[in-house]
C-alpha cells in the first residue's frame, strides 16, 4: 500500500521512479561490496534537469524510495530526505562534463578502502604492468585536497573531468567516478578499487611490479585499438 502511494506521488510530481531505483540499487551494491561505510560516500543520477541523490547521514543499505533526495534545476528539494552535503560536488561534476561534451548521467563518490588510502597518501595510481589498467583508465590521478561540501573540492579535478577521465582521487577524501549511468560509474569504482588493491600488493608487499617491455605495451595498445574499433562497428 505504501509503495503504491509513493508511486502515485512520484508520478504526480513528475519524478522518475526508475532513477530512484537505480540509486537504491547502486547504494545497496556499494554496501554489499564494502565500498562505503554507514555515513561516507554518496551516489547520484541525473534526468530531465533533476538530480537524484542519496540523503545525508543515512546507511546506504537501509535506504528506501521515500528517502532519496530529488532536486530540481534551482536546487530546490522536491522529494525525499535532506540531500548529502556533497550535493554541490555532484552538481559541479555534471556541469563540467556536460560543458565539455561528455554524456554523464551518474556520479559515485566512494570511500572504498584502497582508493581512499591512495588519496590519503596523495598518490596517483599508474602501472605499466597491468594491461587492463592501461587500456581502460591509463592512470588514476590524485588531486589536492578541497574542503568537503564546497565547490573547491572539484576545482583541481575539473581539468581531468573535462578531459574525459572517468575517475579521480580527491586528496584525503576518497574517489569520484562518473559514467553514462550511475551503474556505469559504479562499475568504474569497482574496477579501480580492484586495480588499486593489486598495485598496492605488488608494489608495497611483493617488492615492486615488473613493468611490461615497451614493445609489449605498444603491441597491447594496437590490439586494444583494433578491438575497440570492431566493437564500435558492430554497434
């Protein structure tokens, strides 16, 4: 009965139930994967000028449709609980990407263990030993600290987002990933957390990674480019 009442109210307000469900799905996935704690991290998607975002101070695993905050183009909350204090960061990420021609409809800010550890150490993540990393992300830059909840948190990240980077480390503050959907952005976080863990183990526990020879790297990118072109043609 409650779900039906919520559904009717969403329809009356012109709010997308699908977008709310997407945020809820990713929030639960983040919690299940251990990529977020009860209070840190936030998730959003954007459609028709509205931003659908996780609320402040709520356990991601316990969120429900009536709690997801929805804000209109004037930053007025039209649905849900009070939005996360990081709302301005999400809004700026969308604006930067849109301004530079990137089709971004999802943003995930994570405090996952290893990516956050790299951000605390203010270290980029780069490797010449892992083809999957080189092909999909090139490297993951870490930008200087900016105060949470302010526009300055993205000032240093803007050049990377403008250039098409899908993830950046925010100095002392975890990571920020963008994608064509919130699920896509979440996939980026998952992949990069795994890569970060692998590079950490190789470099700081096992004595250092063994980079591929430059010829092998060149050959890898040739094959990678060919495969991407084949996928593009099929699409």
